[in-house]
C-alpha cells in the first residue's frame, strides 16, 4: 500500500500558495551559515525551522515576500508541519531563546 499523504511542502503550498512555499525556501537558503545547514530528510521542514528561527515568518515576512499570516502558519505548523519529527538542523540559538514556542508541540519546544 502506498502512502497518499501529501508532503509537508505540498500541503503547505496547497494551503498558503506556491509563492509562500518558495519564499520560505529562499529565506532559509539566505541564512545558511555552516551552523545549521543539515537539511535532513525533508528540506522543507528544515526551511521552515530556519525561517522561523530567523523571524522570516514573523518580523521579516514582508522582506522575504511571505504573505501568509503568522497566526495561520503557526496553526498549520502545529497541525500539519510535523516539525518535531525533523531529523536535520534547526536554528539552535533560536531554539534556546524560545523562538519555536507556538510553532512546535510544547514537549519539543519547551
């Protein structure tokens, strides 16, 4: 039996548009720095985590062309993002300062 569940990126793009999905990937790539470049098995989860950590989905969303609202993306991330299962890097400094609270399940971001 094949898994018909859409990819995280596919679900995000279906919900918020391909332009927002591309903008998140682009924002994350801009923040590569050798400290958090391991994309793991799902590059879009990595991009979301890097973009969240660098405030690209919040404070700097407009600078990156991200038009989806923070509240809508947070709700989506908790329900559909599966970010707590990511097997690559995140922004570890952002994790320590609590930037992922509200984006990740409490047991992961606490």
